[in-house]
C-alpha cells in the first residue's frame, strides 16, 4: 500500500502523525476509512501496511551537542557553516530535562544554516525523518526549517541539494518536533549520495533565533 502511494506518509507526517513503522497500520486504516475508493484501487488482499526489517540507525555526529572543543558560544563540533553552543544552565527553559548540558543555536531569520554531511548514503525505498528538540531562542518565538538533502559532491556541505523541507513554529519551552520526512523510490538522483541534514535560513522560512538539541535521523521501510 505505502510503496504504491508514496504521498500518504508525508501527508500524515505534515499533520502531526508519528509515521514510524509500528504506527503505519493505523495510518493506512485511517486513510482507507477516509478514501475507501482509492484504498480499494491499490490494496492487495487487505488494507494494511507491511513493515519489513528496520534499516540500521543512522548516526549524526555530536547530535546531542555535548562534544565541544570551543568556549561557550563557539562553533559546534561536527556542524557548519554556522551555529554555536551554550549551556542549558545559563539559559534555562521548560522542557530541558534530559537534554544534557549543552544546546545549539543559530539565527534562523538571517542567511545562516546549520547542517552536517553524514557518512550514510540514501538507499532505495526508505523513509527518512529528520527531527530534533527545538525552542524559540532568546525571545521565545521563531520558526525553524528542517531540511533533508544530499551532497552533490562527497563530503562537501556546500553542495547541498534539497529534497524535502518543513517549517516548524517554536515557543518558550523545549519540544520535540516531528521534523521533516523524505521517502526514496526505486530510482532517483539522491540514491547512493551522502545524506545531508540541515536547519534552514530565513529564505527557507526561518525566523528569529532558534535553539536546538538532540537531533536525529530515523530511517524506516515503507
């Protein structure tokens, strides 16, 4: 079902649903109840999702912003070209329990981006979700664009090619966002290319300053 209708998971993700593999039977059943004619046209035997063997987890270097080699407000190890780090204890906000000692920040409303080239490469027929905890910065409000793309040139962050973007609003407290989801098909320019995860700039819909922590890229099978 989901391999034939690749628009279903992004639609549900954009409406706040958790699209992890274990929740997909519920998503498919919900969609089939809303649009039974389309469901009947593509289903085979039953209106149900099938979850294969989960792909191995993907590593974002220094995803929890705890490994630092610079003073407070310095650059974040593993990320670029912009962004800095600060201590939660210096800037306490609700919801920071369990987020460790440090968090990242950047000016989302300016021309700044914060990203990383992963060693992992895009595989065919996978669902990739990039998300994190986020907060509205010094003024407790802002918007942050989550972006997934690929490196046109291996290892070069500036060769970023956008595949998917979703903008989230932030507030005074730390919250875990649903991020952005991208689904690969059986073909595509991104297959075999290194994955880039990135927080976008003002031109992408970002505003104000944004604080972020505990980033993750979760791969699943459709």
